[in-house]
């Protein structure tokens, strides 16, 4: 069989969309060519924003047999596995941390596969070939973020010296609930009543919720959503990573992957949450509101998503990062791992100590979170 040829590409459009998507799991819309292309074509991902595309691809002749999104980063914004302290420490010691190599989905802390291979491609050989992209270049480091456990394990089998950093998110999984009432019925009486009270409070404020999918998300709905998304960042004195052009491109290219939850007051939209859906999983990602309303965030970003999953037969709901408040609403902690190649041996040892200390705190945190889940024993 012919040797695997590594090509580092400066733009996702250098790869035929059909060839890239043929390798991608149907449950992971963020890995699709259309999503990555919308990021680049809109300018959200570019040299100007500090995200320089260097996608790693493997070929046999003219056939694409391996694909992995990859970027040279000149900062650490938009990653959600924060290494600012590492960068500061290394540069104070006289080193140069940036540019670094990053394999992740920009601005999207979504767990999933990162390396996609065609059937019959040897996983070990593919990873050995890919590793040369950062081991033989001038990058200070390489970081694999939010990869699936199988992906992480496969990399560690090839490069056991990679540092492992542990993290946690909170996700919902269907345990055969049937419908939302069945979901509530699995909870303790106290938490069941609390959620019903939160949902009732939203209705008492005159708000009603609507879920739009695909082509039902028209231009005005998308533009209203974007205003809400921008408000979320402006409230913190910042601008969002993504622009309206990105969302327009995403809707044009992947309409069936989008689910828009819209809150209306007197028939007028006042808040919105945009999700992406795969074959089995709903991914909650973007939210904003023009009004201040009790419990509206919980309804739009959590309960509507759970209802959508139960109605559509989706078995998992990833509502995004952070938030212990998700636990008492039925989202269980999910342990995640990121991998880190650090070129300098002394710096690597310091980062390894940091990761070990951080894991001890995270272990304790997860034990507390597990005990706080609202389900009946």
C-alpha cells in the first residue's frame, strides 16, 4: 500500500468538501467542511484574528484519507482550555510561546473526534506522520482540545510523553425518559417542583418559546438572533468572536443542522438561543437576550433543548461549557482530556506538575457534582 503523504493546507477550501465530509462522523457538525469554511470565509478565522489555518491532511495519491483541523495560534483566545498562565511563565523565562499549534474547533468547546481517517488507514502510522508537523517545525507546542476519549487514547499510544490535562463539562443524556414529564419523574420531588416553578415563571412573564429548524429560520430570525448574541458580549465590554456573515453562511450551507430557540413577548422575538444538531446529539452554543427575565436562560438554553432531544430521538445534549447550575437541572459531569506537546524539557516538567495538581482539585470537584445530581437514588 502506498505511503501516507502529509499536506499542510492554508485554507479548508483547498480540500474538496465532499472528500473532507466523507471522513466525518454524522454526529459532529462542527467538523464538517461547511462549518470550518464559514469560519474562514467570514474572516472569523484568519491571520488577522490570530487563527492561521494549517489543516493537516493525509493522502494516498489523489485520495484524501485523513483530515484534522489545525491552526497556528498567536494568542489563546477562543479555546476554552486556557493556557495563558503557561504562556506568561514561559515568556517571563525568556521563551517564545507563540505561535503554537492547535487542533480544535475554533470558538467551540465541543467534545468530538479531531482526526478523521478513511477505512483501512493505520491509526498509528497516521498519527506518527501527523506529529512531524509540530515536532520538526518551529512551534513551541501542540495542543489537542476537547477530543473524544478514543482519540486521546490513540494519541497516547503513539506519543505517551504527551501531557494530559483534565477538564469537565456538564451534559444531559437520555435514560429512557420518553418525554419531559418522564425526565422530571426521574428526579427528586424537590428538584421536580423547582423546574416546574422555573418554567411556570417564564410563562407568567408573558414569554412563550418557539423552536425553529432549517429553512423555517428566515433572515429576520437570524438577524434578531445575532443582535441577541452580540448583546451577550457587549454586556461584558467585548465583541463576539463570530460575525453575522458567519451565521448567514452557516445557515445557507447547513440549514438542517440548526435549531433556533426563540423567546417572544407579545409576538415579538426578544431572546434567542442557537443550537447545532448531529445525528445523535444536540449542541447548545450561542445565546442572548434583549430583556431581563427570570429563568428565561434556563428555559431557552436547557429545557427547550431537552424537549427537542426527547421529541427528535436525540440521545445527548451538550449545552456548552461551565456552570455548576446545570447539575441540579439534570446535566451530569463528563470528564474530558486535552493533550499537550511541550517542546522544551524544563518547561514540560513545570506544566506536568501544574496538570497533576489541577487534576487533584478537579477530581474532588467532580465528586461533589455527582452527589448534587437531582435524580432519585
